[in-house]
C-alpha cells in the first residue's frame, strides 16, 4: 500500500485523525565514508548532508529524514540523517534508525518469486489455480475473476485486473477506526472482492494493486514451504549481503542490534502504533535502514541476489498492458538528471533507486507522507550531486 497510488488513503487518514506534533529541535548526524581513499570527496557528503538539514529546517511537519548513498566508483558509502526520531520526545534520529518500507517491499517479493523461478520451482506463466489453495480460488471466482487466466507475470506487473484494497477509501476508514486490528492476508483479499470490480481482463490494463502482491506472498509460502519472512531472508541472501537491519515486522524476531523505528507521519497523524498487518503480507511489511535498502537494490543489479545474470533482465521486462508506462516486475523504470533509474517507492515516503550508468544506489526516507514532493526532490538533488561528482 505505497507509492503514488496511495493518495486516496492519505486523504482519508488525514481527515479522520489529527494528532498534534510537539515542537522539536533539529538534530543531524552523518556516518562518514567508511572506505579509506586518496580522495574522500568530502564535499559530496557535505552537500548531501546540507540537503537533509535544509529539509527539516524548511518543513516543520517533517520530523526526520534519512539518506544512504552507495557509490563504489566515488569511494562513498555514506548515511546521513537529520531531525528527530519522535516528534513528542525530540529524541534525535540515528544512522541505524529503521523505517516501515511499505511498497518498497514489493521489490523483495518480486525478487523472491524470480529466485524461485531460477530454481525451477515455478514458471512465470503459471496460472493462479496452480499455486493458490481452493479457498483463495473460490474467493477470487466469487469476486468476478477467472484465476485460471491470471498468471504470475500478471501479478508481478500489476496487469491482473485485481481490485486494489489499498486505495479503497473504506479501507482507510477502517484502519483509522481500528488501528490495532490484526489483518490477515485472506481478509484483505476478501475486502478487495467485496469493495470493487475487476479493472479489466488479465493482461489488458495496468493498474497498481496490492491484492496481486499479497497473493504473490501466499504463493511464495506455498512454493517454498516456509513462511514468507524465511523465504525472503534465505532466497535473497540477507546474511551474505550484510542486511542486518531488514526484517518483516512482527513476522520474525527483531534483530538484536537493530536501531529504533522512526515515527512516520500522515499529516499530523502518527502511524507508529498502527498494527503493521494493515500492509504486511507481500505488498508491504519490511522494516529496514536506508543503508540496507540501498545495498539490496544495488545487489539486484551487480550480483549477490540472483544466481543467473539474465534474471535481472527478466525483472526489468515491461509487460505490454495498456497504461503501463514504467512498471516492470516489482520495480519502476524512470530517468533522473539524464540517468536511467530503477527502483521503488513506499507509502510512508521511502524510496530506493539504482543508477547503472554511474553504479550508484540511493535510498531514503522522509518521515512525512504528506511531503511526497520533498522526497522526490531529495532524490533528484542527491542524484544531481552524485552525477556531477562522477564526471569530475
């Protein structure tokens, strides 16, 4: 339930709850370059830190902001933060603060499906009736769908036609009315069936939908034979990549050395106490530092996740459905400052992108959903700085 498609829910959330935000002092920290180099490019990290400091100075509704840059050619591996962890206590944010990633998790879900494909455990043209249990198939049929015609490719590319519960205003109202409610995957699928009709026939039209990705989460568990959290961790090689602060919230133990979780706001409303199950089962759910987000995103392209080099090409396949301008398999394609970019965003204003032309990964979080444009500008400005440095 993330990215630009979440504006409807955002309006509902802001209207239903107003939580006052206490004044907070501006704090900033930065984790310096960790690799010794004859040219540390200190001015680059200073410029990046200045971006973060300026955001919390100019936008008083943004409690905190974080950014990680992984740029081997520039000899830079750097995390910068500014602001406070909690607006009520003014506790400073730290470099190891974790954020709810929301739909950035879709990249991990898609990558896990592709790992299972690499292993021959499934095929991307498999239909849902091959992998989903009868109760899910029955619910989909009752909702007006033909699960025997919907493939994994359709789910990965948001071309299934499945109605999206995540952008339904009634879902947002329910979340705020019962913020502690523990949602199940099936409950969310039923909600989609009860509250909307198909967007079109499978493969006919692109429409972003969390419903398809939580079904992919179910399929991951069925095919791998382990819970989704275990599948993510083992198939995506968390240990080998050094992802020590990435985990599915409440579905696996909190890492012993993990930092505290940031308070991520929706307007004046603090989502901190919302049960994570509102966005947990494959469409969202991961917690991570911006460091881990950048490391994982880059690893998809340079090695460390997939066992076959051509798998990333499959991930970047554009399904030819109407209205699909830039979505691939769990990843967006775009361009920033003339550079090709591949990445994803999350509802709580997180982002992670890789720029193959300069071998740079950038991940960040702006802890205020209402400031989507601020996050977009932060990514743009950071890339401009890094692009300029790369051609010096």
